[in-house]
C-alpha cells in the first residue's frame, strides 16, 4: 500500500486517509423473552461514528468498559455487519466501502487488514505448530511456494524477536509475552497496511507489556503500519498513539492529537477519564473523578448521553445530542463548544486548578511499574 503512495512534497496535499469511517452504526436488537420473539428495543453499541486515519498513523481508542470500542472495530473489519454508515478503505486496488463489501471482496482485503487479538492463550490453536500458525494466512491467500512461505515465516519470527527454530514448537511451550509475539507475527506476515489491536497487551504483565508495546512500535515503523490501538490503559495509549479517540456510550466524544488531548482535554468526560489515571502527586489525584454508572446503551438518556454524569451540564444537554465539531486541533462533541451562551469553557477560570497530565517523553515505553524493563 505504502509503496504505491505518490511522493509528497512540501506543497502537496495531505495524503488521502487509509480509512475513513462515516456515520458508522451498530445496533443490536433486544428481544422479549417468551413464546413469541418480539423486538422490544436495541442496544446502540456504536452510534454515528466518524473519523479518518492517515497512512502510517496510530489512533488510540479509549473509553470505559462497554462503551463500544470492540464493537466499533469489529464492525469496521466486518466481523459484525453494520446497521448503517460506511467505512472507506484505500486498498491497493482502489477505495472499497468495507461496510458494503461482499464476502469475496472481504476475503481479498484480509491481506491488507489484520487484527491482533487480546488473549494470546485462546487465540492460538494449541494443535498447530508455531510455523503453521504464522504461515496459515500465507497458505489461505496462496502466497508463494512452500519454501518461500517457510522463509517468510522464519523472517517474521525474527522480526518479532523469536527464533526461526521456534517454528517447530507448539504454543504451550511459550510464555504469555512470547505467545503475543506469535500472534503479532501471524497478523503481520501478509504485510497488511491496516492493523487493529484490541487490548493487545492488556492480558500481559506490566514488564512484558512494555516489551510488546516497544516491539509493536518498532514494527509499525519498519513495516509502515497504520494502527487502531484499543486500550484501557491511558499511559499505553499516550505512548503509542498519534491521535486519541474517546468513546462514550457508542459515540466519539473527542478526537485529538495525543499531546493535545492529555494536556488540554476538552470534553468533561475526557477530563474525568484523565483525572482518574493514577498520579504520584496527591494534589492531582481524582480531583474531578467520574461519578455514576456508565450509560446503558440499551436505555440511553435523551440529549448528550453523558449529561446525567456531567458536572458541567446546562440547558441543552438533556435534550439535544451534540455533534462532533472542530475546536483548535481537536474535535469534540459537547455543547460547551457549540452553544453561544455556554458556561465558561474548560480553558476559562472555572477550570483553573484542575489536574493536567504531566507531559512525559515519548521514548521507550516502561509501563507504570518502576521495575518494568525491556
Ligand atoms: N452481540 C451482542 N449483542 C448484544 N449486545 C452486545 C453484543 N456485543 C456487545 N454488546 C453490547 O454493546 C456494548 C458495547 O460493547 P463492547 O464490547 O463493544 O464494549 P467495549 O468498549 O469493547 O468494552 P470493554 O472495554 O469491556 O472491552 C455493551 O453494552 C455490550 O453489552
Ligand atoms: Mg472490548
């Protein structure tokens, strides 16, 4: 994909997005139990999501459990059929709407879009050797001869920090971190342009997490990957992402360059999420914590879904759903940024003294534990 990009000059337009998601929705029907199955409602797991990713970019996707992160990426990848909307992917054969693509087209696109799974224990077939696991996508897509496939698997194992001779072993002989490396090798062996990692390091110990994060970063650079990185851990997202998308109750509420989001969060929900990150400074701890339950996507409140928990709600919030609008380098869906008579914005006096994240260096990731090491 990257090879076919035209050369860019200082005056050239920014590159076309690799993926552009437009109004994507995924609603799950809720049926009444009983003899007659009748639809009585729907779970709005993903609701009117819009964003685009440039080639080579990493977008971090964050939000509380149940806000729709997995459903969003699974709908983009068509593991789930969307209820509505589009997902334009700039494939090597031209733009394709993933939301409308048929099964043969989706199969062809699997060489260009791959997923790294959360659980390195259940996602690898225990009865297959590492060589067969990593080489299977090459076999399915009929890439190269048997000898070429073997070479490519050996090369991929080296790239993820394993040895070619590991090819003959079975997954149970490896630790959690090594298994995740096998999963990464399998995802990248076809040289995809878009990679989706859903909680790819959440199941690992902190020090192993750091190794896998650093490996992912090296591979992103080496292979020119574009990545959607779903994670609970904001310190991981801060380290790896170029931009961060914050989801609440199925919708994107903020999308901003990473440093901007952490230093100048706009949406009250983003501010609450960031202030809930453990900080060594007691003055910064939980100064603006989240209260109340996360919204139930089967029974969303009217207006902005966050309004029942929002400390800054005002008149339109319980009746009008805010659109995602641009504010400086960020996009935010909050009436504080659209209504003329909104109370003072987060930059105003009412927010002084609230916690801001410390800017940290974007060097090697060491996780949150002091003893985490490479
Ligand atoms: N197949 C399904 N049928 C009905 N509801 C579903 C289904 N899959 C997910 N949901 C609901 O959609 C909402 C979003 O779930 P999802 O798994 O996408 O959240 P998430 O942000 O990935 O959470 P986590 O951080 O825990 O992984 C939840 O309320 C969930 O219960
Ligand atoms: Mg999830």
